[in-house]
C-alpha cells in the first residue's frame, strides 16, 4: 500500500478511491498516523457527502487506482487465512504425535490451545458468512431493480416513446452495472464456499498408511493397505 508512511501519504491525498469492482466511492482527503510515522487510517470523502476514517489495512492498489476493500470481504479474507493456518497446525500436530515426535503433555497443551482458537474462529466465521449473505441479498435486489428498469426502457423504446440514442446510452450503462453486480455476487459466494470448505477440512490427515504383518512362511512383502480415516 503506497500510503503506509507519512512520506508516502502525499501520493494518496485527493486521489479517487474505488471498490474492488471499479465503482467510484470518493476521494482520500486526510490521514492519521502514530508517533513513529506509521499511517494507520485514511479519511475518505464518500460521494461528496460523507466523511469516514478507514483503517489502512483495508486499502490496496490496482490498475484502477486506490481500492477500498468492503468490510465484509476484508473480514472474510482474514477468516479464510486464519482457518487455513489453524487447520494446518492441528493436522501437523496430529502427525507429529502419531509419529511419537512430541511428548503427550506437549501434544495435549498445544491441541487444547488450537481447538479453543478454532472454536472462536467458527463463531467469527458464522458472523462473516451472515454479513456476506446479507450483501448477496442486497446485490440480488439491485440486480432485480436494474433488470426491471431495463424492461421499462425497452418497452418505451419499442413503442416509440424514447429516442434511440438516450435509450442505447441508458441500456449500455445498466448492462455494465449488471456485469459489476454479477461479479460482486460471484465473489461473495466464493468467499462463503471457501470458508465452508475450510471449516469442513479434516483435522487429521485423510489417509494413513500401515504395513500389514508378514507371515512367517513367506519372504514376499505383503501389499500396503490404505485406510481411510473418517
């Protein structure tokens, strides 16, 4: 992020801010920093009406400029990363314990800590998914409204009430809006799918391999049996 320090924040002042889908949100008009010169928030003027302090972590850059990630999508990314890490640590702990590479008391201590963290994550994930579904509902309502308006415009144009140029301009703008809304809806659903797939990820390795015992009457190795752990 180009605005993380005071000596760089001047590059951001008065620059436009967009969302991840390219929609213009407003302009950066100020910043807040710690005594060490680290910028922790930017002040954004939204649509010339509202002013809000937004945490620096939610800003990023793209070819379209400075991007402000919506809170529900930012929180979803945090949950996804934390779930990946905690699930991977639990799986690694189980693997180490199964190989007797750590003592029981260390295993039990770490497992309890990780399970407590995982329980908290599940609660947070539930709240994040609710926020994502709420936004999906809002987006679907917007899509329905735009489609209704397009239908009215087409009817007016075909009946001769609306000239061709304003009709084509309006339809072109609304088609672009529909594309953006559809992209947002798909991205929100992908976040939900990712969180749920991480929640369903097994805590132990899915497959364990063990050698069957050799019989004393043969020198030939027995085939390896693959056991699926539910």
